């Protein structure tokens, strides 16, 4: 334990306090000042009013930051993408050589092709997305809620297209309309309704040989996105290469977050379900149709609130998620489930939105759909994640760890492991071309068909093909992706081991 020594010279006494006790004392002092703010004749003194006003403003700003994380996360992605690649329904950036750590976005997958575009149905009207076959993708609104799709043969589709969607990877036409759309629904289209003006169009393109990505790129390049009824007159499609020109698409961790939120509010429709939270935003000066002009003092409070809220969001995922129902995949292991409730809107309870799970997810990731969260055998994906080793310690980039995957990894499509920067949640810039390793890379198997993978600053001798580099002095976390997970994963007859520290 970290101990801090205090010497009281007058009394000649020495007291020892732990760092935890000191923090508790400081916290108690802060709250005591609020509780004991002076009122005279039943009315607050000017000093008390100023103290409580600042505290209320600060608290509202902290909660607004956490509540709006899904929106600002994806708004930052749109802003960063359009700054780098251009704007328009016809612009679909593709990471044609896979998404490396130079592009900054939360928890990308480096082991399939990514394509991410942004359409605006208020600006351009209902939008058609002609989806090619053999993809797995998502249509999310700008609070990262899956769009509401059709019910076909008793199955209600939301968000997913491709393997987990109604086209079942055969390809098809998706029509994106507002939530209250009453216009024509042309035959042969899958109609998806959005509660926001802006919509994310997100592709995952699959390949079988990492040295030949041409087939996956050709499929994505056959996409067509255009306003309904204007296919022939639409803007020509553009597919900028994100692998050649990286973009910065992360949300802010400081007071500029609220400037970004204010720009989002101005661009977006008002959802009647958000009126209370719009009141919270209004209380810190963010209102639709009004300029956001905080005073210098308010800017100082907003900056402190943003930094505090960001830190809180990290505590919610690194410390809080494990205590959530279903937060750990296995009672005896460190692997955690960022979709513990199997509900893409974090409403598995049926009576409330689980804000702790929601914050934990959107501080480290983007995009949600049933294909990502529900137990779909040999469809969709699963994402066991860990930030601790077998002893319960946070992963340290200066140490070397071994991860044992038993034989017959239950992924019908492929599996991968990726290392991430814990604070920014983007791929770890570890000096390798990609911060990941996947089954298509053909890592060396043991005689029984199992794998031993290694993470550390240097590869153990002879293990280079099974090694992902980490950085001394920096932590990281790992996502084990299972695409098209098999029954053995759901029945837990197959379990990954924890990361075990071994000598460097």
C-alpha cells in the first residue's frame, strides 16, 4: 500500500495515512463544504449560492458528458472522416489494406476490411443502400441505436445487414427513412427507420487470405448509395482509401467535448424521448437553435467536468463492468462481456437503460446491433475482452504474457486477438503493421491443435509468428473476436485461458 507520512511539528506526533484514506478525507471535506454551505435566515449567503451553483453546473455537465457519449463518439467519427475523406452520401471510405493503428477510432477490427459512411436523411431524403453479398454490417442512428427494420417470418430485424440481417449475406436494397415516415415503401427493399437525421453505414468485409484482399474490396466497391428514386442521377460513388490516408475520429476528453455536442444538437432532430436530457443540456447552455456561449468561468468548469467524466467512464469499464449481471463470461476467469445484457440498447431489464454498461461500452467502442450482442450460433460475432492477467492485475506492456487457446477455437468464420490503447481505445501503436493476430495468419499450432499466443515488448525466442508487441510503461487491453461463433462457445465447453505472466 502507498503510505503518506504527516508530521505535526507542534505536537511532535507522527501520523500515517494510506493514500486511500487521504482520498476519502479529501472527498469528505469536499462534500462537507456542500452540505454545510451557509444559509442565513433560511436563505443562502452569496458565497453558498456561488458554491452550490458551480457544483450543480459541474454535476450536470458530468452527467451530460456520460449520457451523450454514444452521440459524440459517432459525431466525432463523422467529423474526422469528412475532414479527411470528404462528405456526402456517396462517400464510403474503405480501409482497403485493413485498418491499422494510424487511424484513430475506438476498438476497430484490423482483421477484416472496414468501410464507414455517413448519410443524412433530413438533407437528402430517404436513402437507398445497395448492399453487396458476403458482408456483415450495421445501420445505426447517431445515438448508436440499431435502426428499426422489417419483421420477416416472425423475426424482427434491427440494424444488421448481411450475414445477420434479412438478406442473409445474399445482398439487397436497404431503404433508410425517418422514424415517422409515411411515404411509399417500394417492393423489394428492406425498410429501416431512424430516430436521427444522421445514420452510420458500417461494413465489415471478409477475406480468407490476408495477402489477397482484392475480392473483399471488389465486393465493397459494388455498393451504391443514393437518394430514393435517383439512382441514375445520384453523385458517383467514392471509395477513399483509409489505409493510405489515416483519419483522427476520436471524441474529446476535455472541454471541447461540449462544443462538439453543441454542434451535434444543432444538426439533429429533436427526439421527444430526450426532452429531460435536453433540459440537462440546456442547463449548461446547449440548446437547439441557440448559440453555445459559455463564460470563461463556465468553460473552466466544463473542462474539469469533461476530464472527470472521461475518467469516470474508464472506471466504469475497467472496474465496474465485472460486477454487472453477466459482466464476466466465466466465474473463474478474467474475460468480460461488454454486452452483458445481450441488448444493443442496454435495456435488458425491461424497466431502465443500464447506464453503467452503456457508458462502459461507448467510452471504448462504437456501433451496436443484435448481431454483435445476441447469442446467434454461426452468425454475428462475440467479443470477449480482458484488461487483467490471470492474477487480476492490469495488463502491463513491459511484461510478457502467454494466452492459451484450446483446440477447435469455435469460430466458423475466423478468430482474432487485438491489442488496444486503454485510454483512447484505438489500436495500440506497437511498431507492427497491425496490432493484431488472426487465424488466417496461420499462427503456429501445438500438437493438439491448440494455440499459445504471446504479448510483450519482445517475442519469446522462436515465437515471433504467434506474438503481438506491447509497449513498456503503457497498459493495454485485448479483444478476442469470434466471428460466426459456434455452439461450443455458448455452452462453454470451450473456454480461453487467462493471460499468464511469464519471464521476459
